């Protein structure tokens, strides 16, 4: 039984590390909603799901990896009405219940999925906050992250030229400008 729990714990930790690594490697700006994870665990209906997801650990890792890589992590206030605000026109729908997963704003003609609408609002508000902040927390080069990745013994960093150019054709053995075989 202990081995099964250890395996689940390690898989969860691996998933969180992969997610936070990819998020900080691919995006210069990461916008997240600062959730009250400790309060969510107190709700008996949500406790197991929230604990299993490891949301607190994911936010912690996003914060330190973003700082280490020189990325911008913007946290949106947990009380911001991200799912109740129309991402099209900005109108706030106050009578929206938690059980309402989809809603429509007839004035601007926009139909919303609650989670997708909240994600659009968090991104917009995060970018607005970053513009309002003005100065970066960590300039590139000051983060301590390796510039070109780890090098192999005497070979330099690993590179895949086909991945960067989008081509997978082998090089022409006759040289550039010469017709191929």
C-alpha cells in the first residue's frame, strides 16, 4: 500500500514539474488566479479533488521557476469576478450561480463557457497589470538560468535544425544551389 501511495506522489510531483517547466519555458508572461487553496480544502465536497490536483504546489513552482527564467508571473486577486465578467463587453453578471457552467450576454451577443471566459479575463487583466507595473521584476540574464542549455562534452548544446526551420528534408549532398538527385 505504501508503494502505491509513493508512486502516486511521485507521478503527481513529476506532472507538476513538467507543467511548470513547460509553462515557464514557452511563455514570457504567465497569468494565474491566486486561489485560496487552504480554504478550498476546508470544503468537504472539494477537499479531495483540490488536494489531489496539487494547486498550491503548482503555484509555488510557477513562482520560483518564472523568477529563475526571467519570466513574468502575474497573480490576479482571488476575489476578482473572472467568471462573472463578460470577456466581450466587460459587463458583470452578478446573479450567476456556481452551478451555471455556461451563460450568455444578450446585449453583446456573446455566449460563454464559464471556465474559458474566466481564462480570457485572467489573461486580459494580467496583461493590463503587467503594463501598469511597467518595470520587470527580473531582467533577462539576471535570472541565473543557463543561456543556451547544458552542453555535452566538447559538442556544445544539442540542436535539432529540423525543429527550428520546419523542414525535414536531408541536406543536398551536392551543395547549395546544385540540383538534387
